[in-house]
């Protein structure tokens, strides 16, 4: 059975195989390359997507009649339904934290809650160290740094309490032998997203809004 390698829009698995189930010819104008709608099933989650194959001019056999991957036999996947949704990080997040957050989000999408939990916790770990700067060395773990950041008014009491209910404190993430469950990883990623939104997105959006207001005020004055 022919198959292709794609990102799954359902489970988020990257470079996952999809078995081609059957095909339906698509209507195209005269002289245009042949196209087929081809339902395909993800090897990982067994959910279905519809792929649009277009003949590049070299395909001699129809997509489902190919021996293996049709993209190696003159066909191109030009569209998919539904489309994979890329992971997004809250705006204004520093690049270092954005990279770690996206690793957490992508790990959860591909079904690796342990890796996701570690990366979500790392988001808060790195951020609190950045916010406390030289003072961060006075605190032994994330739990204590969250307390210190909250004491400076950089976190709401609700976010602080939520942080302490999650697996943020305790052993260093790299040496924690207890894996994160799916539920714990979901909660940690959600917390990391709200944390970044509150600490970085909202203050910077407010600054931008005030800057726009000042520019408009200056234009009016002139």
C-alpha cells in the first residue's frame, strides 16, 4: 500500500507515515495537471486526512497505484484537509523562552508528555532567573523563585498559587525520575502559556498602546 510522510494535524506527529486509502479524481480545466483527492490514515493516531495530489508531469501511475510514496513517482501533495496547525508562543516572549516553549508544545502534540512537562517547567525556570537577575542565586529552586517574582508584583496571586500546585518545584527537571502524565503536561503547558502572556505579552502590548497614543497626541499637537 502506498504511503506518504507528513505532519499529522490531529496528533501533531512530525514526519509521520500516512497510508493512502483510495482516490477520487478532481475536476481540472483542460490542459491542467491531473489531480486526485486521496483520503489517508495516520500511522500514529489512525485519524484521516484528505490529500490533494497533483501530477508534476512525470507521474505515470495514479497515486494509489504507486509502489510506494507517490511523491517519488511524479506526484506532489499540494494541499491537505485539515491543515496542520503550527504551535504558537505568546507574543513578545524573549527568543530563548520562545524556543523552549515551542519545544514543550510540539512534544505534547507528538505524544511525549514527559519531554513536554520538562520543557514547560524550564520556561518558568529560565524566566524567573532572568527576572530576578543577580538575586536568582539566593533561591534554591523554581518554587522559591516564583515566590520572589510574585513578591515583586510580577505575578498575580492566582498564578503564584497555580504554580505551586503544579510540579514546578522539587528536584531538578533533568534528574526527576518520575515521568509527567498527560494531564500534568497539559496543565504545565497551559500554565506556561498564561505565565508568558502575563509576564511578557500584556505589559509590552500596554507599552505599545501608550506609545501609539503618544504619537497620535504629538501629531494632533502639530
